[in-house]
C-alpha cells in the first residue's frame, strides 16, 4: 500500500531511495492515510462547490428569464449607467446582507447597522472613560512610587548619618570604659603603694571629709 501511494505521488519520476524498516514504513503509512483523507476532503469540497455553482447558475438564469419576461430587460439591454446602478444595488445588498433588494430589506438592514453603530460608539465611549480613569490611576501610582523612592532615599541617608553617630558614640563609650578601668587600676595601685608606706587611714581624703562633716 505504501509503495502504491509513493508511485501515485511521484508518477513517472523514480521513487527516492530510503531505508526500509518498520519505523519508516509506519511513518510513510501514516502520511499515506493523511494524504488520502485530505484528497477525499478536497474532492468533497470540489463537488460541493460545483453543486453550488450549478444552483447559482440556475437561479441566475431564472432571474434573467423573469426580468426578460416581465420587464423585457436583459443585461445586454441595460445602459452603462443602468449597469452601474445595478452593480451598486447588488453590492449594497451584499454588504448589508439583505435577503433581497427591496426597500423594506434595505431599511431594516440600515436600521440594524445604525443600532450596532450606536451600541459600538457607546461602548467606545465607556472604554475611553475607563482608559482615562486607568491613566489617572497610573499617573497617581507613578507619582506615589516616585515619592516613595525619594522618601526611601532620604531614610537611607538618615540611617547612614545615625549609624555614623552610633559608631562614634560606641567608640566614645569604649574609650570611657577603657579609661575607667585604667583609672581603677591606677587608684588601686596608688592605694596599695600608700598602704605599703604606712599611711594612717585617718589622713585619707574620705576620712578627712567625714571628720570635717
């Protein structure tokens, strides 16, 4: 079946060489099935179009005979201006999608299109209002974002300043702690030195202050 399909596709031309195995045969078989299904669909479509063409031709002949019989008119007897008017009438009917070319059909179609136009214009106005509102909200959001960025920048700068102050206070506090420890050590050493020399405790500053009080 695959070989017959390849011969049908290539006709008088030689079939290209390919590796024959289960996989390639399966792939070619699927392609053949799809191709034949498509050919069947196209054939059905062609037959349908031929049928419609026959129906349109019969209807056109009927209308042409009706015009010739009732009004003694034919396309060949119309003037160029009459043919132009007829084409305009036909194109208008096709554009408005009317069932015929009567005034009632034209008026109904025009009214329907007018209603659709008004509805579309109303919808457009609503969308324009929504778009305007969205633009206002977007502008406000962008301004708020810009203000927040400026506030964030100022806050970061303030934090840097406060951090520098805190670092300076921390250094000063460390210096004072170290100085206090040094003074304590020196005071203790001085007291030990005075005690070693036999200093009378009644002559110390605290004893003299207490005695004075």
